[in-house]
C-alpha cells in the first residue's frame, strides 16, 4: 500500500479547497470524543475474550478519521469520500510515515470487515487500540486551539 502525496489528491480534484467549516469540525470532534468514551466503557465492562475485534478496529478507525476530517475542515479542505486522501493528510500535518501507513493499513482491513466479511483478531485490535490511545491526544491537541 503506497500513499500518494496529499497534493496529488488536490491536483486530481479528489480533494477540494473550500472555506474553513468550523461548525462541521466541532461536530466531528464531538462525535469522535463520544465514540472514544463509549469504546472505553465497553472495554471496561466487557471481558476481553468476549470483545469483538472488528468492532474495536471499526470504532478506533472512526475516532481517528473524524479528528482528521475535522482538521481538514478547519484548514479548508474537503476530501469527499476519499479515506486515502484523509490518511495522506496526516503527513501534511506532521505525522510520521509509519503512523500514516498504519492508519492506511487499518483503513484497508476495516474495508475488508465491512465489505468482504474479513474477521480480525484480538491481537490486531489491541495494536489498533494502543495506536488510537497514542494518536487521539495528538490530533485533538491540533484542533483545540483552532476551535476556541
């Protein structure tokens, strides 16, 4: 899986430049925070052996992507339905290549669970969960000052 540069998505017209949309960004941040809280409650109350790995990965993916979209809306970008463009945006805002590639991997496996019946294991879900715990504050901190 090779990530294209974000500028390529703009050049191809996949990502559009627009006026910053603060309200949409606020909505996405709130949704991400609520999903994170809900996931934490589930993880605390459901035994690990009963937890559905696909659910954990799906929720973690949504939590990260909603914050990325919020940052894009604040910066005046709209990626439409291109999750690849949103992942590529991570590189533009200071994430390292390894982090962006991992989110792209999550995107790939999540699509497998949504559209092809792929079943993920708990070990991978744990890896995604740890990544989300590390990445969430970084993304949120990028947004806090911009949304005040």
